[in-house]
C-alpha cells in the first residue's frame, strides 16, 4: 500500500510553548486516518502545517513522496474551518463561487450535491439549511475538482447526534469511492466508527499510531474482561474464582465481571462451568474500546 502523506519529526514552537514535538507517521493510501487527541493537543496545528497555512519550526512532510507544492495543495480537498458561505444564496450558487475561487470547473457541482445528499435542496438558500446540511455543503465544496485526498478538521464539531451520523456515513461513503481522508478529532466514538488508522497526540507528542485494530490491541494491560451470570451467581462466583487464569471476580448489576489472563477464552469458561454443573445464562467478552485505550495513553487529561 502506497503512502499518501509522510510526516517526519515535525515540530512547531510558539516561543517557549512546544505545540508539536517531533511527530512522525505515515498515512496509507485509501485509509481514513484519524488524528486524535484532547483539545489543545496540536491536531489543528499539524493540519495547518501540512496545508501550508503554518510554517513548521522543524521536521518535514511530503505528499505522495514529493515535497509539497502549490499544485499538490490544489489537488487536496480541505476543510479546516467553516467556509464563508453567503446566507442569501442557494447551495448551488455558493458552490459555484467556491469553484471559481479554486479555479475549478462548475460542471461537477450537480454530482457533488448528489454525493452529499443536497441535490434536492440545491436551490434553497443557505440560511434555510440545518447545521448538518451546512456541514455537508462545506464538505461538498472540498469535493469540487474530484480530489483523491481530503483533509478535515473536526468535521462533526457542534453537530447534534443526527448531524454527526450524517457526516459519519458521508465520510464512509467517500472512502468507499476511493478517497483517502485525514481527519482531526477529539471525539473518540467518531474515530473508532469511521477511521481505519489513527495517530494519538498529547501535548504535541505522538503517543502511538497505526491501524485502529493494532492500537486497540497494543497495551501494557494484556488482560481480558468477560462478563458472566447464572441462576445462582453466589455459587458461580465461588466456582469461577478457582479457574486457572482468572485474576479477579467482581459483581456489577447482578453480573460477574471477570478479569482474566489473555489466554482465557469464553469457550474455556463455558466448558469449565458446565463441568462444575453450572449453566451460564450470559457470557460476554468485553472488547477494549478506543476510549479505554485513549485514556490509558493520555491519562484522560485535556491539554489546554
């Protein structure tokens, strides 16, 4: 898999404040790459540098193996802040203005509007759009010229749950159409549901990066959490505590929560209980979430 973006030891200082401190990672082609971190961690600074809005103090970056040029940047769809759309103009006319500013053809505007599910409202004034529709129009503006790479900064910021779901599905659809998407976010659920790869940044320092599945599975804590229950939880607790590989047994909401060695499987637990004359009525392996991993890495602290 080829690399779309390489960031190498990137640094940015504001006086004594180190906004980025030697950040390095690669963005694979065809990925949805999430740059995740607490508010104030340096995500927006990083995006500003790779889009040449800010100058780095040190380090370098390259797009598809080449130093960044104006032509490279013109081929990237970027949403780093809300575009200044005209409230009294329609969505279609606002996109026509955006195309003129970008020196792109207006011919693909109808298709772009269909992609973001706004074609039926193309003649409606921008002022009549919901927040989710306004954000979809903003993303539509990044699609003019059919770029292969999209860069978004907090694309669901300020939206209600319905609006977040709309943008999430739109990002997935754009990725299915072959777009490589780089997005900064502090919303853990958003990144876990949308992104294929992630870089976690705290106080300007890269903590980890890679495929989301690898990040979730890379932890000093190799234990597994399994939830079980039976008709007689008291007896079950006594029995399961003696099973090899069970580190601890706690009770929560009439369920037994087992902290187990990595080698303990749900099948082994079910068999062990059955052999002891206990039939389980619930058995659930709790997968480690990105939120859990994120809190392990950052300590749950904001960087502001």
